[in-house]
C-alpha cells in the first residue's frame, strides 16, 4: 500500500470540514441580523417618561412647550 491509510484519513477529515463549513454558512445565512437601535427624539423620551409616571402633567406640559419652542424649522 502506498499511503498506509493516510488517504482515507485525509478524505474523512475533508468531509468533516465540508459539513462543518456548510452548517456554519447556513447558520450565518439564516441567523437574524441585529439592527441598530433607533435613537428616540427628546419629545419621545419626554412622552415615555410621562407615560411611565416619572413626571407630572405640569412638568410634561412645561417641558413639551420648551422642546417645541427650541426646535428650529426644517428639523
């Protein structure tokens, strides 16, 4: 025998590598892609704080008025 079984071992190893690479490729192809979290606007943050009860109605109205006053046209 020329190869004393090394050819069989090499082929066996290549098949294992093939299947592992295929599984990894399929996982990467179908895995969900994490999306960047959208940053909330200051008004959205204010609305969330009001909805969660962190601020009172008076604080909400005062801060909302300031935010709306400070917003420049075109933004």
